[in-house]
């Protein structure tokens, strides 16, 4: 059954955020919930299988070879963090799993610097166990390799750079491993790395990522919605001093982000990541923002990562050509294109306790209303505070 063999089998931005949380918010607590967007029906006993897999994760630990790889590839992270990670152990008591008929509930709660690592591996386990528990048969290894090879060879013809962002909703570790191996083998000068640190080490490629929505969601709980983007980026730059310089723009809509992305931050950060809404409209907004601040857009980069497939990538690449630098992070379309329906699930932070205060609901206001997360009252309040048109977003 599904299991993990490496503590680095996780997305890079989870580790970079963990490092920042340890430095800046060591007393903060967080709560996360599993959200079943696809309304998948889980078979009887699924909760037992998931609990068993979660309990096994307590045995994972950073090896000396993994520590050396991580430190060598990330000189901007202090050695103290790698010592901390070497001593880190997953605590299954932080994860509560229940099942009522076909409905699965998963809640993660504890100190933020600890619980931050659970989201990605839990989602991976849920996906892999879902297929295994029902005996669903995927494409053969040869078929997986052929599909990945065909995709990367088509991407090469677009003269773009592309990375694997597919850990969270992969079909399985085996498929993910085959895909990254194939991308590395056939994607010279096009495939530039993976968000999965374990596979980056295994295939001697670059671990890629910066921060996620939860970074800004926590800042909203601690400092308020109006200051969340600004202070989130300020604190990120305090920790990384110009490294890891791609800013996520859509936690509270792109419009609000650019109001707070001041000239200093605009110059400091290498670019922005697109994760929701129309990518071409987003490109126009980004270019206009750089020009308004006297910055050549061709000196900055947009990383596109929202539900990408070849047709969408081709359209975006053609639109951006000659206007702004661009790169792509492809997730499920790389790691779960095996002849089965990919799962539509997320795990999101729902509450934060900044420091000996009180639990505060946190929300995300995507550029797509269907991607909003959080309770309705908090969403309504945030829109009022940020002066977002409730009829349009």
C-alpha cells in the first residue's frame, strides 16, 4: 500500500516556508482541513488505511546524504535549519482522520512550524490509496513513460522552460518517479526541475518553489487583510534577502496584490506566480504594473502554474513571447495522466493562532470565485475590508 520512504518527498516550498516560520513565528499554531472538491466517494475502511499510512510517517527522518544535498543546493538557508530538519519527526497525533459513510474528514492541528509539512504528503497518500483501495488499474509503466516523453518533446518545440509541480495530486509515487526520470532524460534545456525535493535529489535536478497561499493567509490572521500581502513579502525578503524571489499574487485577488506590491518589492522580487484567473489578463496586469514602476518587463518572470496542459501552455507562451519572461509549473497533467480520473482535492489552512491569542479563521480569495476557501462570513468581511466587488469576485 501507499507509503513514504523519504522525508524530502514533499514540495520544496513547504520546507522554505517551514524555515521562515521557525525563524519568525515559532509560537504560532495552525489548523488545516481536507476539502473534497470533486465529491469523491471513499470506500469503506479508507480511514483505517490512511491512518496506517500516516502512522508510518513517524519513522521518516532526514538522512546525512539528504541533508548534504539540501544544504548544497540551498546555500541561502542557514545550517541551523538543516539541523532542525534532521531532528524533525512527523507526529501522527497532529492528524485526525474520520469517515462517515463515503465522506472523509481530515483535520491537522498543532504548531505551524510542525504541521506545515503534512499537507502535501497527506494529499499524495489520499490519492494513491483511493486508486489502490478500489483496484483501479493505471496505464503501464511503458505507457506512463511514453506519455511523459511525448509531452516534454512537444514542450521543447515551444522553446520554454518547464518544471514538475505534481506531488500533491499524483497518481502514485511510482508514476511520479517515472515521470520525473523521463522528463530529465528527454527534456534537456526545457525541463528545469521539480517541486519534489526527494526526486530532485534522485535525478540530480533543481528543487523549485518559494511560498504558498498559507503564508499570506497567516499574515492576514496576525496583521489584518490590508497588510497581509505587504508584510508577507517583507517578512519573506527579511528571511531570504532576495533569493526565492517569485511572489504569489492571488491570495486576496491580483488587484489587491498589486495595490500592495510597492516599488521596493516590485524591484526586489524576480517575478510573480499565476495560480488562478485568466492567464492572459494576468499577463497584461503584470506588464502594466512593471511599466508603471519604470521596470522593463523582460527583466522579470511570470511562473504559470494553474491547471496547465499543452494547449494552455502553448497559448500562454505565444502571448508572452517578447513581452515578459515566462516559465511553467505543470502538476496533475504530468503526474496523474494514467487513464484514470484525477482527484480534485485540496488541504487548506482554515484557522491560525498567531501567538497566545485566539484562533482566527483564515480565507483565500482567488481570482476565480470557485477557488475561494474559508467560511462565508470571513470571506464577506475580507471583501468589505479590501473593497472587492462582491458581485464579481
